[in-house]
C-alpha cells in the first residue's frame, strides 16, 4: 500500500483531534453554516447528491489513461473494479440502504431518532427531513459524511498514486515512431489532467471534512464515522491481495 494512503489516514485523525476543542466553539455557528447557500451547494454538489459521480468520473478516467499503454490492462482493471465495487457496497450499506434503511438511519432510530412536527406518518429519515412541516429529532447520528469523505478520498488517492507504476512502460520503449510519440504525449497530458482533477477533488473533500469536524456532530458521532479509515484500508489491501497488483507493478518497472 502506498505511503500516501497512510499519511491521508493520519491527516484525517489529526483533523478530528484538532476539531474536538474547535467544535465547542463551532457548534454555536452550526445554524449559520447549515443555512449558508455556499456550504449547502458545496455539500450537495460534492458530497450528498453527486459525490459518488465525481468519484466515479475521476477514478475511471484515470484508470483509462494508465491502462491504455500497459501490457497488464486486465489485471489493473480487475483490481480497480474490485476496489470500486467494494467501495460502493460499503457506501450503500452505510449511507443509503441496508436491507431497508441504511446503517446510519438504523442506528439513529435505535437510539431514539424520530420524526416530529407532522401528522403524516413518515417512515424514513430522508422523507422526514424533506418535509417542511416536520423535523427529524436525532438519536445517535453517526457521521455518514465522515465515512463517505474518508473512503472516497482513500480510494481515489490510491488510484492516482499508482500513476508512476503505470506510466513508465511506454516511456522506456525503444520505438521512435512519430505518430506513437504524439499519442504518448496526448496520453501523458490526459493522465496529468485526470491526476490534477483528482487532487482538486480530494482537496475539496478535505475541506468538507474540516467543516463537518468543526460545526457538526458530537465527538462520539464523528469518532464512529472514523470507521471509514479501517474500511478504506481494508478495501485497498484486500483488492491488491486478490488481484496481485504489486506483482504486475514490479513487471512494469522491469520493462
């Protein structure tokens, strides 16, 4: 596993620890942040509504760029498909659906979470929060934001950290065909662009993580959301073990 993934996990832990005292001050401004059109748009576009789409676009566009010139495309594709599939499975179970309500909602309801202020029977947390006549009274609101931001950033950083392993094969080729050289330049440019796009996306998610850490959730709710760290590391380690991507990378460097 690349050291950058470990450093990213450490960064999440440091931000969480620093946010504990800052949260005592930030909670006073929770309503201000919640009602801010800027932060609402950021949260909607990059996390709750389209976060998975951004991750998918960055992840697969980068995968396409590094697979095109390689001799072991199938192994890379299987490895990344497994990571992406496991990421989606855990994300869906945690934040969307777990044989009914998500794990986050089940825990919330089990600890006293309920819908108030409406005579209509609203069975889900999302339905209740979407009804202007009702409000959701939280139980233990495990931070699904934490889980999403941590796992998404880890999976995407893992993908782009392998760029060098997949970029060297074409560069070491002895063929000097002009047409191939131009194709290599275009591919290198595309790889650079997708890598930078992914880094911007990870940076946005880190900012969102800081906002969530300071202004939302209790300490224990955020601490529970840190479950995303071992889950993310497990997804990456298990996929690499199953697909033998390390062996393939050693073969790349030997070409």
